[in-house]
């Protein structure tokens, strides 16, 4: 349920989204939606957005892509919807849209805000891929489609574990470089 309105005066264009608490104006250019907007208002703790944690963002996209593939294979998700979700996730994995993951890294709700931020970004990017405007959730819904067969209690811990694996791989590579540098210096100074 969206509407767009022109920026009147200093107002930027918005789309109207509705949830069980009512209707809110979401920035028209945003891929996130009303749940994320509410999280931004309710949990302004560190002023550091989750999008800066790139290993977690990549991992969350992998989890969402895997769920969409499984739901498609189980015939719980229409192939066109699954394809849009999968492509949106692949774009996120490749580094796109990270600026749209705006909820605080420290948040209440055990990761629900992060999960919903993902669901909305993926849904809205998926809608664009289907040729539809952002916010047309009747065609591709953040909860019913993107989050199908999932729970924050599943997705968040899984994404954190995968994200840690990615970070550890980078750490191991950096440690190998450091070791090689120390060995080089040891050889140089051994001749002194």
C-alpha cells in the first residue's frame, strides 16, 4: 500500500507504507520500509549502522538467498518471486545496497530489526526487478515472501556465524602477511 508524493517545499519524496501500528511516510528512494523506519526511531543507540559490518551483511544475504531457493524448490514460493529475491541477495552479496542497512548495530529485539531491514531491502529491490515500484508488497512481501519459513531466531545466529567465518578468513590472511613480514625482517637482521 504505497503512494508517492512530490517534495513540497523542502520535503523529499516519500511513499506511504502501512503496518499494524498505522501509516508512515518512508523516503521514496529508500529500499528499507516502515519496520526499519520504526527501528531507527526506537533504537538510536550507537549511531553506527549495521551496513558497516560487511561480513554480516554478506552472510545475511546468503541466508536469505538459501531460504528463497529452498522455498522455491519446496513450491512454497513462486519461481518469479524466488528469482527476484535471489537476484537481490546476489546484489547484496556483491556489495550493493549496503547503505540501505541502516538499523543500529546495537539494538533491542535480539536482531529482529536487522532481519526486518533485510526483508524490506530485499523485497523492495525484488519489486524493482519485477518491474514494480518499491512498497508494492502485495506482489512481493517482506514477511510473507522474503522471510517465508524463517525466524529472526534462525536467520540472525546463522548469519553471525557465517559472518565470523568470513572475518576469520580475512584475519588469517592478514596474519599470514604479518608472519611473512616478520620472517623477512628476521632474515634481514640475522645478517647484522
